[in-house]
């Protein structure tokens, strides 16, 4: 997640709602992986830039895969509802 932090300065319609929803989904996924799996991961978060990076440091269990798929599903739903002015999802294979 990049460029996503705090409240919208100009309070555009939908922007704060999208930011809150994206934050809730993303942090819930990270917390759920920690709580319900034994998978290793690291999180890098920079409040100043609004950057949030989540990376598995071990093989991904089926539980973590399900949680990641759920996150993607939720983010895609937000993208379909509110569109590119507020959210754009990009996938990067590594």
C-alpha cells in the first residue's frame, strides 16, 4: 500500500471511506496471519509516506493464502465500487 495515511486533507467524497476500508482490510489480514497461522512475515510501515509493505519470509500456508485471497477480493470490491480516483490495485510477481 502506498500513499495511504491519515485523513483526506480536502475531505473528498469517498476518499476517507476508502482509506478507512483499505486500512481495515490490510491490517486485519496482517493481524489474522499472525494470530491464526505460524507463517513468518515482516511488515514495513512508514507513516510519513503512507507506505505499508507485508512480505512472507517463509512458505505460505493454505490459511495465509486464504487470508491473502480474502484481502485481494475485498480490495477489488472497493476498486470496483469507487474507482481509480481513490484506489488502483497493481499486482507484482516476485
